[in-house]
């Protein structure tokens, strides 16, 4: 029983990370019906930018709580700005020139961007893993025999805060309204005076920024970052977004949490279920299989309905 | 209908013509520098064909290893060891009056490239090749070098490398059988672990060494509670570790590389698991400790080489290497040793001839900085080789003891 | 949505002038035939001009990639389906040979008997995958096929009792056709190029046939194609299956050549490379696919000193080609006609 609870806890944290990354995918997709391949790499790049910035702070990262919190905030801001700017650059150079061309062109273009980003980071920062500071004091809470580290608690809580903030932004602000308007009907929005180009840029700023912040959390949680961390996480997060209902923010959250839980439980119990035939190494296949199943049987996803619009 | 039949007939005619022409052209023998009367699949090295007889010029030795890409650090370090020794030899006037020229090729640890490189080196007329460095990239090159009768010295540790029936290949370090097997016994006898959970990364090396560990551990009397696979590139192992926690083994053996090893040991301790953690040579060195952080304290690592300050020769080597390249070696000593072996073999035969070197390596005992070397008939290290056990203390690999094969 | 075409974005400057010049040169029949003639002569004579086996091996690699590009071209270029998991079919073709002609299972079928199986198994997988999946929209299809490619690779790597896992299967039988051994690189070179030729002929016929035109209709506007009564699903399946068979042929040729297969040869990166080849050369264009393949096989050999930058370069290539010259270096006649018309129509407004 404690094992199950532990697996669930692990899954919840993993799911929160997926959910955060998925938010970026779902926003861009909701607006442009474009799967931004580069998003996974933007998530990775944000972590590197943050690391670069906070390495200037050296010992403060491990010092008194106040200093730690300060460094952590700096990390988040740096990652958000870094990924956000890269997202804007992607929109400007890889999307806008072919915005009216068939989708296949844009997809290949952002695929190219993802490869460029990944290799650029590799060449600049090196192939080896980089150590990422915890930014949160080490320590555990014991609930029965379930071990939860402070970092894990932080990730769950902060993710909730971010998601709520995003929802409020999309629903309660003018900017959010303009995003929803453009997602609903681009021409009508233009006729109503909405600057569509700005809106697209906004989404290409916010989505990747969230991804970058998720990248910092990844670094805090695993203690290390590496230039290939965006690839598989990216696909899984996209799976999460699709499973939850692409274009829907709650869908991304739900999908992310579900995927995290399924993966943890699956990895833990797969040998048991299959009598030892399939082990933990098939975990990724799990995610892909779920993706294919959902897309085939319920392409709108769990919370979907109006496929492909940013909605509440 | 009629047009279609005619078109197909025309097509068939063209095809037939092309086939006949190409076979005729090929049969007249074109463009091959080394040909083989190819034996059926998987037999021993073919008959001796044109080997580069001793040219008047320099002796050519080839190097095949990753110089760019993921393995670049390892490949470069190995090559540095090789060059350190060969530059010294050349400065002293070479071997048998001839200087040595190293033909360096980058194979990116990838079988697709290492086979192309192998062909290149054979065409270049090398008499011996150092490398490739990984088992996956070495195995496909065996018949290329074998057919050309070129002595091949490699650190590739998968037992399959010497199990193909070739006689030209030599392994310069203990193989996975030795490492895993040796450590399996060690953990049961010396560390007192009675139960073990095994994790491996489903790659050639990691899986090979952990399978040998399991065999030896069970043979000594231990029980393996579960064998678990991970995928390289994964970061979150809590699920599989939680499952292992419920099995409550005395130790966890991980067959894999530093990146995953560091993450696993970290998450292991995060979950409150206090088992002994043991990892093979890929986790030796600062990378594992960097990634795993404080959690690596107390972890055991096995390695094929003794500490670099344990003998006067090694100390000298360490000084020279650090002076020449500005950093301490981590695999360079094996490169150095493999170069030593080739040169010593050359001195023994007096002839710069691939077949002669192979003969000499099989029949002699050679002194190197890593100790005396002999080779079995299949090219494995004579006697299996000693494995050295380290334990991480204060953020560094601290030497514990040598574990000699039975 | 109205019919969309891949258009060159209007622009001025040296890039667009080079664009135009390329287009004009490729349009003159004399230039094209001369180029083709020279190329053909070079191809046939390569093994004799080559000073070493190394060059011939590069030639064989180029040939295999040409077959792969031709196959992917059917799926992406003709039919407009974004398949990012194409490498899976390649892997299947190679592993079929490894299963049926090596010491692994102790089965040693002759090459000509394995060949049809290497063609059919990927095709069957293609159809099986396609049935549920080809109903999906472009981007979903891309991800799903990517996932499929990864799944196949993961299974090949993890099912070690069947596939020998990450160690791969070695000592594959040498290719032997009725007693004639393809044991030297030169002979193998001609074998590969025989299939390249076959592939080109097959694709040309396909492109001009009814099914080829039907594929074009689907690529241009799927809804309209359905409206005029085309069974789009069945047509897409056929494109998928054909593309997969090409990959299967490439797979068996690769396996026979390398004598060894392992999962690490069949990563997503490979799919990307093949994609680059047809994108660079020109999607839907046979000479384009060939040109793209040759360039992207030779380039890494030539650029070995800066091998680290290779993938970065490929990524940039994708972005630049799609944004600046989406029709590629040597677009198909059909595309050029479409573009010229589109350009003129645009200018009249």
C-alpha cells in the first residue's frame, strides 16, 4: 500500500511537470492549429538560460532561505524571458513567412527549429550534463512511509499556482480575450480591431515562457539538465495535451497529470501485469500507445469538443 | 492493354541489359584494392590477402574512435594516451629504424561510420589498428580488419567481440564477463549482500555486464530479486525504484552509464533507500559524482584500471599526461598501453607486418604501465584480468582493493 | 479550406534572383538532358574511377538513401502525408533479413527469397498502422507516426530474446544471387543501383498514373478529392504501403551491405535526415529526391572536420528551405507549372 501511495506521489509530481509543458503546446495549437515541435527544446533552453544566469550567484543558491528564494525567482524570470524571446524568434523567422502555406511547410519548419535549438545548446553549453542547484532546501516530509521531498511539494503547489494564473489571464484580461477571439475566428477578430499578429506573438511568448519555467523546475527536481531533455519530454507533453483535449487549458492540466500517474504506475506495475515480459524500459511505449489510442478513438481528447480552439 | 505489355517488355529488356552489363563489368574486376574470396557467413578470417608489406616509409598505425559527437571526450582522451607514447617513441628514433605514423579517423562510436573508417584504414595500409572503442562499433569491423590481417587492439568490453572466431583482435582490458562476474562474487563474498536488485539500461554494455553480475551472484549463492530495464535518456526512475524498495534487497546493481547512474543513485536516496549501490566502470570518474551529488557517497564502482599513483610507471605516466594535455586521463592509460603493446610486438618481430604482429601478440608476454599482458587464443586478456574496486568518498573515487579473478 | 499551394513568398534580392535563375536553367530541355547524361555516365563508371573501396562504399550509401528518399517522397511529396516515423519501415526491412539470413535463428534463406518478405512486412505494417491513423489530420499524423517509429525502435531494442536487443544481429549472410556472390563493394554498388533504377522507373510510372494523380488531388485539397468520389482513405493506405515497401528494399540492401543490424541505426534522427533530403531536393520530385540524397550523403563525408555541426546544419536547412524556397532545389515539373501559374495569377492582381 505504501508503495502504491509512493508511486502516486511520484506520478503527481511528474504529471505536474508534463502539465506545465503541455500548456505551452496547447496554447499555440489552440490558436494556430500548429504543433510547435520546437516547444520541447524551448523548455530545455529555458533551463539552460536560467542556469547560466544564476551561476553568477554562486553560493547564494545554497545559502540562507531568503537568498535561495531570491535566486529561484531570478531563475524563473530568466527562463521565462529566455524561452519567451526564443519563442518570438521562432514565430518571426520560422512561422510568419509561411503562415499562409499548407500546414506541412510550417511543421517541417518548426521541426527544423527544434533541431537547431537542440544542437545550438549542445554546441554552446557542451554535451555533458550540467548540475542544476536545488534552489529549495533539501528535506523530506514523511507521510506514513511515503517520502516527499520539499522540491516535490513545491513543484505541485507552484504548478497549480501557474495554471490558475494562466486561466485567469485567459479569462479575465483583455489580452486573454483577444487570444480567445483570434482562436475563435481570426477574420472576425481582425474586423473587430484585434491586432492578430500581436496576438500570435503573445501566444508565442507566453507558451514558451511557461515551458522555460517548467525547465527550471525540471532542473530543480532532477538536479541536472542536458541538451536532449526536451525531446522525449516534449512528445510526452504533447501527448498529455492531446489526451486532455488540445486547445483546452484544463485539458492540458488533466492530461499531464493523467500521463504522469499512468506512467509511474505503469512503470512500477508493468512487470507484474505482464508476468515479467515487459519491464520498466517499455515505459515510453506506454505514452506513445496512449497517444495513438486517444487520437484514434477520441481525437478531441477528454475535455475536448471544439477541436483546436483555445477555450476555457 | 497492348501498350502496357509493350512497356513492360521494354522495361524487362532494359533491366536485363543493365544486369548483364553490370555483371560483365564487375566480373572484369573493377576498383577493388583488397578483394576477398568471401567465405560463407561468420567463419574465421579469410585467407591471408594482400597485406601491406613493410614499406620503406613510416609504419602506419590506425586509430578509430569517437572524436566528435557523444563519445568525443572518451575518444580524445584515449587518443591522447596513444599519442603520448608514440610521440615518445618517434622522438627516440622510431621502431626498427622506422618512424610511426598514426592515421586517426573519427568513427563517432557508430557502426555505420566505423565500418567506413575500417575500409579507409585498410586502404591506407595500416598494419595495426587501435580501436574502435565501443563493442557496438567494433563488432561489424571485425571481418574487415580480419580479412586484411591487421592486428586490432580494442578496449571494447563485450565478450562477443572475442567470440566471433577471429584471431586478429585483442582486448586490452578485462571484458564484461570478467567485470560483472568478478563483482557478482565480490558482492556476495566480500560485501555480504545476499539479495540484489539489478537495473540495466538495455544497451550492449549495461545489459552485458549486469547479466554477468547476475550469473555470478547467483552462482555464489545470492538471490536476484528483480531485473529491471531503463531507457537511456529517461530521467525519472522513481517508479522502478519504488518497486525495488518494496522488494527490500541488500543491494542494487546498476549496469549502465554515468548519466543514468547518477540520477538513479540520487533518486534512490531521495526515496529513503539505503541499499548498497554498485556500478561498473562507465560510472567511474567525476561525471557520475557530479550528477549524483551527495547521494553518491559510499557508492561502489568497479574499474578495469588501478589508481594512477599505485606504481612508479603509472605515476610517471600521470605526470607526463597531465603536462602534455593539461588534465588527468580517465581512459588514456588504456590508449597508452595499447600503443605499447603494438610497439613491443613490432620490436619482437622486427617486421612491420600485420600477420607477424598478430603472431607476436599471441605468443608473448608484454610489459606495460598497466602490468604484464598476455592474450588468450581468442584475443581476450590472459587470465581474465583484475578488476579494481573503488568507493566514492568525499566526492572522489577512493581506491578500495583489487579483486582478482578466481 | 480553399486549395493551398506551396508558394515562394514574394521577395526581391539576390536570393530570389538565384531562385529564378535556377528555375530557368532547369526548364531548358537541353540543359536537363545533358545533365542527366553526364550524371548517368558518372554513376555507371564510378567504381572504376574510384581510387579506393571507400568511395564505392559512399556510393552504396548514397544509393540506399536515394531509395529511401524516393519512398518517402511517395508518402510526403505525392500524397502530402507527413510521416515522421518512416525509419521504422527501414528497420523492419533490415531486421527481416537479419532474422532470415543469419546465425541468429539459424535460418539461412537465399537473398531473392528474403527480398519479397523484406518488401511485404513493412508494407503490411504500413497498412496496419495506416488504417486507424491515416484518418488523422496532418500534424496529428506527424506525431503518431513519430511515436510509431520510436515504438518500433524501442521494441527492437528491448525484445532481446527475439531481436538480440541493443547488441544487434551480426554475421548476416553475404548476398548471393544464384551462385553469384555480391561480396565486393563494386558488385554491391551495381546491385544497389539496379534497385535505384527500378525505383525511379516505378515511381515515374506511378506519378503519371491515375493513382498518382489521385494522390495529387488529395495533397492539394482532401475535401475536394473526397467530393469528386475518390476513396481517400484507400489511396492514402496505398501510398503508405508503397512508401514502406521502398523502405523495406533499402533495409534489406543496408543489412546485406553492413552485415550487421542494431537499433541504433534506426533513430528518429534518421527520419529527419531523409526528410531533409526530400525537402532540400524538392518534395514530389524524383530528380529532387536524388539530388537531395546525394548532397546530404556527400556533405558529411566532406565536412568530417566539423561533424559536430552537422545536425545543426540540417535543422537550419529545413527552416531555410521551407521559408525561402519550399519547392526545393529541383522541383517537379508539375509543381513548377503550379507555381508559375500561381505567381502570374498573383501578379495580375
